[in-house]
C-alpha cells in the first residue's frame, strides 16, 4: 500500500487557533475580515508580502475559510504593470 503523505501536510494546521506566531497580524486580518463581513468602510483586498515559506498563504486561507469568504490568489509575478507618462 502506497501512502502519498507529505510530512508537512500531515501536521498542517486546519484551524487558525492552531497557528503559532504572528498573533498580532492574525488578529488584524481577522478584524479586517469581520469589518468586510459587516460591510464597514474597508477595502475588499488584502495584500500579504514577505519571505517565502513563512505561512502567508496558510494564514489567509484558514482565516478566509473560517469567515466564509472565497479566496482568490493573484501572483504578481504573472501581472504586467504598465506605466504611462
């Protein structure tokens, strides 16, 4: 029997309460999502940036799922920016 388990995926958090570190940022993002849900005057876009492998996608995916939002990811490496002067 072959198991296609990746060690990291076995221990991957499935709820935001299981996340370690970044508590202030997690609370800030959760507050933004709550404001969006309550239709308060906030932007409908959250842009996360930082070094590779620090958990940006995991954090936002869990928080969006818990808040019943649909996730859309844009990789800015695939976006061309044009400047007009």
